[in-house]
């Protein structure tokens, strides 16, 4: 049983055209509806994500309180990291002589000072070193905290070596 198109009357074509046009309009309307529904769904999802992020930020702000002790430790570490160490060492190298042996350099950024332990061939070299440090730009105050003659030089006729500690206040 097949359809014989030759038997279709000429008057039936307008009905078929109307049905095809109706189906086309229905398909177009359905496509627009689906596109609009997807847009609405995407906007709703984005709004939900934004609301969740805002809620999470508010919760973090309310629950996260910085411990003052930890904050102070962090600040100390940050001051030490950001201190211009290169300029300090350059200044120390400029004042250093072959008669002085630096043993330790101990920075204390809380007090903005540096302790230097060293040995000098004799007391005159030690005093010259302290005077040079005092005249160095970037050092506000230099103070000789400790000095002691090293006993090994007593056996010879040489001047005694001197062990000493200097405190430098940084500017």
C-alpha cells in the first residue's frame, strides 16, 4: 500500500504547506524556548556560585582571627627578609682590614642593631676598626662592648691579640 502522489488533488497542497509551515514555526519556537531556558539556567547557576563564594568569604572573615603573637613573629621575619643586607655587608667589607678577623655577625632587627665578634692583631688595630665603623655611613652608633687579650701572645715579644665584641646601631 503505497501513496500515489499522482492521485493527490491539486487542492490538497495548500493544507500540506500550512502543516509544514506550522511544524517549522513550532520547531523554531521550541528552539528559542530551549535556548532561553539554558540561559536562565546558566544565570541561576552563576548566581548560586557567587552567593556560595560570598557566604564562604563571610564565614572565613568571621572565623579567621589573627593571633597577635603569630602576627608579631611574621612581622619580625618580614623585617629581617626585607632588610638591605647587601648594604650592611658592603659597609663591613669596606671597613675590614687584614689585621681583623670577623668571627660572627649577629643582627637583631627588633633593636635595629648588629653585634660583631672579632679578633684583632693588637689593641691599636681594634681601636682603628671601631673608629672606622663609627665613621661609616649607615651606622648611627658604634660601641665596644667587650675586649679581652688572648693569652697566646704572652710567650713571644709580639703585641697581644685582642678578642672583642662591637655593637652597631643601624640607621
